[in-house]
């Protein structure tokens, strides 16, 4: 605990001198071991932080109040072979396609690295089951523990050595290209470098393409025109040409009906933006616009 207190003071000092620490969203480390990892985030407006850890587990996670104040400790598991701490966050800002972030902080001292890899994989699978397609990250001091055989679909973001020429502190995630890693000096007398993870992921709202496509607009005139087209059609011609072949008759009739529909139905170009929601219909969008105008005009009754 004495080493933990010294490292906490060291972090506070660097917070005032380094923008990397001031802008850090989450700082994870062990209280009894020498390993530090920082996850950086974009914008912040507060200065306080919160600490969450399990009293039996040396894992420690500090959450910046500028980034998130709503977080939940999901799981804690501690034994002589591994230590796991799972925390879910709901930050003030997230890309629209995400609703929460789950961080699984691990420390694997060994000697049973296979058992630790199995438990980490099980913890990750439970987190994914609870959150669905939301981001889940695994980070910590893995030593010789290899989880790639149990979780081959995850991407590893740390690309720089963390202790001399070895990469012991790693970060895995289910979001491709989410972070890039940069080494920073260790805290105090630690022999592990601090790893700064900078966000590289861009939201679908910024990367999505604007799609323009042709759509059919059905109306009463088109319905009457199509009805008249079918009334003037000599259907016996199709039956005479196809004979007893029911499959050919079905294909010919379907193609003719679609041809008539495309001929009489008016079309228009529709532009689809990445921010458009599929469940927002035209009528719903009109109601939202009407509500916004009423609010701007001060019409509370509407």
C-alpha cells in the first residue's frame, strides 16, 4: 500500500504537469505491482476522479470525472494465478453507435498461465453477452499469458515494448483500429513503461458515406393506371405460350407485373445520410420538426 500511495502522488504531480495525464479518461494499475496503463480520451470539463477496486484484488482503476461518472464494477476475481476486475462505463460522450464501454483489467503473475487465459476468455465472453456489440477491452500485465488462442478475433493495440524489449502490458479489444499506443516514462521506480493509448476510432457518423438511390413513390394515380394496364392485358397469350410449364408461367407473369409497376410508378432520388435512423419514418420526422418549431416559438400547448 505504501508503494501504491507513492504512485498515486506521482500521478497527481504529473496530472498538473502533463496533458497526457490531465486528459486521461481511465488509469489502471496494480497497487502492489509495477504496471501502469493510461487510456486517453478527447474532451473533458471536470477535474475530479473516482477510484474503484476490490479489496482482495490488487487491480486499481481510476476514472476521470471529466470522462464519466456513471460506472459499475461488474466482476472481480482474484487468486494466486490471476486477478481480474471488470468495470462498465457510460461516458458523457460516445459515438452514436455505442451506449457503453467495458474495461477488463487483468494481472497474471502465474505460474498457471493457461488457467488465467481460460478465465480471462470466460470473463470477456460474459461481458460481450451482457453488452452485445458494445466495445469491450482487456488490458493489463499478461506476462507470458497468451489469450490469442482463446480469443482470436480480438485486436491487440500495444505495439511498443513495455519492459525493456518485452511487451508484457497489452490491450485487446473488439473494435478494429480503436487505439494507437505510445510509450511514456515509468512512474517512480517502476520498471514498466506507462503506455498511452490514443483513440484512433472514428464514428460511423463521420466515416459513413452519403448514399443516393432511386425510390418509388406510390400514389392513387399510379394505382389506377396500373389497374387499367392489367385490365387491357390479354392474359391468354401468356398461358398459350407457356403451355403446361407452371414454372415458366410463374416467371413470365411475375416479370410482366414488375415491368408494368416500374412503368407506371413515379420515382424520385432519395439521399440517405449516416445520421439517419432506419426507424425514423417520414411522418415521425415531420412530427419532430413540428415539435421543434413549436418549442422555438414558445407554444407549450402544442
